[in-house]
C-alpha cells in the first residue's frame, strides 16, 4: 500500500508542477509525472529508512515515509526543472 501511495503522490506532484505551476513544460506532462512517480518510490524506499522516525511496515501505512516520498519527489522535480531551464536558456 505504501508503494502505491508513493507512486500516486509523486505522479500527482509531477502533474501539479506541470499543469498548475507551468514547471517542466519542455519535457511534457507525462515525463514530469513519470519523474515524480519514480522519485516518490525512491524517496519512500531509500530515503525514509535512513531516518529513525520512518518505520516501514509491510502492509501498513507510514505517514513519515509518505512525507519523505513527497519531499524527494518535489526536490527531484525542482532539480529537473532547473536543469531543463538552464539547458534551454543556453541554446
């Protein structure tokens, strides 16, 4: 259940970043959602266990792991946006 929530939260952030904030327009909505979803899974599986407050239970819900998934997804989406903005500005 956690993995599905991380995936959905990351994809939602990618979509919101594209649709509402006009971020990542050069790469497109689908790619922004894929980046957000992958980053959400990485944040939940790799970053959350590094912190003591994020207990990952196999079948349960972990709010702290969801927080780290959202934070990682946001950070990676912002980094991709900044990189793409710089790439297109230099050309």
